[in-house]
């Protein structure tokens, strides 16, 4: 892997943290969707860059481009028609931003310090993998944070998509040269799950007039 490719992978990975932050903190659901599209393009570009070491990843890059950057955003965009503003979250923007930045720093530092336990012994890939794993776990943590602190069901789906991206980034970072990595990544795309969740959310909005998960007590038996 050339130095240019390595630097590009580092840059793309770090930008994934920024897009995750924007997707979680954007109060307009369509703005959050745009941030997610940015992250989808980044992870597709990452897979493309890794494709120089493993041609099978080129197929995953193409699949990710279609599912993550086209299909899922289209489903999110359609589901937020007429309801673009996020339901008021559990934690306000100011405290949430501070807490999220602290989480970002803590997760990145902790994971980067211990990533050497999991990365390939290949010194050429080790430095990249350490950064990638740190970013992957950070993105995963941000997705989990969105699921736990957001009351809007659509934002919860976006959090689920961030979780998936974190898992996929860790997968390609740990086994970038194995052909089965691409198959595993393609097989674990959650586009069908996202479609079903948004379909259910649309029915809930139509029935109850809200996607605030804290107010959906009528769904209880």
C-alpha cells in the first residue's frame, strides 16, 4: 500500500467522526440524513482505497455506494416528508455536544491505545488499522449514544446506521486482505432492516401523530 493511499485512508476515517457528530446532533432530520450521506460516501471511498490490496472489496464498495449512499438516504428522506424537525431529545444541544465531544475523545484515545491487540502483524497495515479501529469504535459509540438519548424514532434509525458503519469499518480494518471480508460486509448491509423500521415508523406517525418514542404508551398491551 502506497503512502498516498495510507494518508487518504487516515483522512477519510477521521472525517467519519465529523459526519457522525453532525448526524447525531443535527436537529433537522434531513440535515442529519445529509450528514449520513457524507459518511456513506466516505466509507465507500475507504473500501475503494482498500481495494488496491483486495479486489473483492471493490464489489463491496459498489454495494455500499448503492445501499448506504442512495437507498437508505432515500428511505430516510421520504420518511421525513412533512416532519423534518427532530422530536426534542432527552439531552439539550449544548450539554449533548459537550458530552459527545468528551465521548469522542475518550473512545478514540482508549481504542487507539489498545488497538495493537487486534491488528494485523503486517507493519504496513498496522498503523492504519489502529487508527481505523479507533474511528470504528468511536462511530459505533456515537450510534449507540443516538439510540439511547434520542426520542425521535427516525433519529434512532440513523443511530442504527452509524452502528453498522462502525462495525463495517472495524471489519475491513481487521481483515483487509481476505476475500471473505467483502462477502461478510455485503451480507450484513441493513437496508432491509431500515426499510422495515421506517415503514413501521410511518404507520406509527399516521396512527398516533408522533414519532416520539417516549409517548407511544398506547402501543403497550
